[in-house]
C-alpha cells in the first residue's frame, strides 16, 4: 500500500477540505483519505492530508488529479524504502 501526502492552500475553507476528502474516498484506487493530524492547532498542519492508495491504484492519475485541483498547494509521494541487510 502506498501513501501520498498533500497540502491544501491557505485560505481554503474547511468545508472544501472535507468535500475534497469525500471525493477522494470515492475515487477508485484510494482506500482512505484524511487529515494528517486531525487534532492540530497550527493552521499549516491543519492543511496537511494523506491518502492511502491500494496496490493496484493508478498513482500517476491520482497525483495528476490532485495537482490539477485549485485548492491543492502541493503533493508528495515519498520514495519507497526497503531494509537492506536487515536481521
């Protein structure tokens, strides 16, 4: 499972955040979408979100969709990490 992160622009109303999250939850290939820290007090952290993608998700299409949304400021897909020489 892959997780991608995205930030919503400053000044976007929380109702639009919720609408975006609901839309993402309905999109094929996304198993969940939510605030990164729902209890955050900092406005900049309140604007951070994540989406968990299913193994067969079209990651490129999902990223493109988010990047085209006017309320989305940035997206981040962390590099996959593997333990090398682990015990």
